[in-house]
C-alpha cells in the first residue's frame, strides 16, 4: 500500500511511524511532513489548503488512500474534495467536521440529541456577552469558548468576572483567534476527571481506540494557560467497563445516529473530550480527528496493522477488522519551547534524540523541528513528543522521563507530572 498523510505534527509523525511497521506498506508520502520523518516518509512541500494540488499528487502517485491529520483541512472540506475526485480518504466531510469547527453547532447538536454536556449560552456580540457576565445572577467560575478553531487555545476557565470579561475582549474585540471569535459560548464550569475517548468509525461500525488522557495546561498540577496538549498517557483503567459502556451509549452512538439523521453521516476518527463528574459523564468538546499528543500513546499500543485498519475504514468494512491492543501503558511527554503557548523562540539545536531512542520501547516524535544535514533544530511551540511503552503505568512513566533526560535544547520546558494522575486512586 502507498499512503498519503496530510499534516506536519507529532500526530502525523506517529502515523507515518506506525504505517511503516506494516509489511503491506511500500511508501508513505506526507504533505508537508516535518524534520523527523526522514527515512519514514517522503515529505512533499505543498499548501495543505490547496486541495486541487493534493488530489493531483494523490492521483499521480496512485496512493491507496489519504489520511488527514489536523482539523483545519477537514473543516475546510478536504475530504469532500478528495472523495469527489475519486480518492479514498479517512476523515469526516466538512458538514460532519462542524462538530469540532463550531462549538455552537456542537452544543446545539448535543441539546437536540440529548447528549450530556454543560449548560451554555451562545453570543454573537461582545456587548451582550459582557452584559451577561456582569449580571449579579451569573456565577463563577465559568468557561468562555471561542466558537471556531483556535488550536486548543480558545478556551478560558474564568474564576472571576474580570477574567471572563478579559477573555471576551481577547476573543471578540482583539480577535486573537480571527474569525473563530465571531461567536462565543459561555458555559457552566464542570468539576471532575477528564478523559479522551477516541473511536474509529466507518459510519456503521465503531472501533474504540485505547483510552488516553491529555494534560492540557502548561504547568504541573494543571496550572497555567491551556495548550494544544503537554503530554498524554494511555492505560486500560482510564475508563472502566461500565463507564465505557455509558460513553458508547450516551455519547458516541447518539453522535453517529444523530449526524446520519441530520444528513451529515460521520466517518473517520471521533474524539469526545469528557469530564467524569459526580453527576455522570459530560462532554466538554468533540474533535473530528486523532488527538495530538493522544495519537503518540494510542498508536504505539496498537499491535494489529494500522494500514489495514485505515483501509478498512475508508472502504466501509471496519466490521471485518480485528484490533489488538498491547496490554500495559504508554506515556508521552511533550518538550516545548520556552514561552509556549505564547510567543517563543525557534532555531535552537536539539541534542540527544538518538540516545533517547536507544531504548527500543521509547520513540521520539517530532512536532515542530527543522533539519539541516544531520542537525535538528526547534521550529515550533511543541517541539518533540517522547513516548515510552511498558507493562504498567509507573514503569512507562519512568521510561519516558529517562528518555526525556537524554534530550536537550535551550529553553526546553516540559511537565514533570505526565501520567501521575493515573497512579492516584480516584
Ligand atoms: P475544550 O477545547 O472545549 O475541550 O476545552 C479545553 C479544556 O478546557 C478542557 O480540556 C478542560 O480542561 C477545560 N474545559 C472546557 N470546558 C470546560 C467546562 N465546561 N468545565 C470545566 N473545564 C472545562
Ligand atoms: N490534545 C488535544 C487535541 O488534540 O485536541
């Protein structure tokens, strides 16, 4: 099989790495790819928004199918375009991608289909939102969310009216996230334990991925602003059997049935961001793609053939695929540039990647790097994801941090507590 991946992050590096472990895969092409994929994939520089060029490349190279990593091309309709050109593609159409690209759509959809989520109001103008925040009836903390895509940074958990008013100003007046701030949501703040539940679906069959948990805040103990994700772990006890059944019946199946009933059937990877509250499961958000860095712990735990999984999804025969997951745990620690999620410096030389990878149970996935000859330099906010797998969570954590300790670049920051929540009893 020959496969084309769209994207350039740690998630896409992990997909390329996993595909190359399949005996059926002869070549992986990545548009545009990144500095870490050399040897795994042929990187082709092209604009990921130029769907015509991508379709031409896919046809010329006779790829078996296209995997779309990030949300932006999905929201812009890459799947509609490629499928219309007769190219098999893994991902939802533009209409189905609204579950992620519009938080207002997602909240209204959940209300229509009785899917549990926090109470909310949506606003089209800053004045009305601010008036609501100043009302004596409004209780804090609450959560302010930009409607559109904001790379995980458009959500503010506000402890006071001052913080919430500032979030509205940044989203709607300063337009920090551009058009994503045309509308916003103000929702009730939920307390509980977060979990990501990710499934593969061809629209008929649902195949759950290994459960994973993200660490979104920049600092240890979930302090500081949210990022795209500073690390993840995957282990079998994140969602127990009963909880998993509840997520399937109250969240995942209603989404699949509801989207079909509304004329936008969902096919691809569906990611439910959940809060396990005292009152039961609540949905925080949907993503319509693999998580990043969730992918960096999920695919290393997949023992069966990923290329075959993706092919059977694209061909709507996922029911025939038998997934086998490795028991135990995986941990991914993200190494980021000083300043992230705000402005950060680039161009710092990275050392120690090869030494870190001497452990056969560790892998270093590149998120924002560039390569000059043999040297690798920082080129993004999230720079590397260091993953390790082992028989249990404590051992996987130890292994991942042992690999992290081998790597260095100027201004390198990372969380010291990735996976620690999983060791606590809750
Ligand atoms: P989202 O992109 O909607 O998942 O939000 C990003 C992060 O903000 C989540 O992972 C949570 O940590 C936090 N968050 C979002 N919505 C809520 C909520 N209603 N209550 C508490 N925390 C939230
Ligand atoms: N790690 C969260 C996300 O991919 O949206």
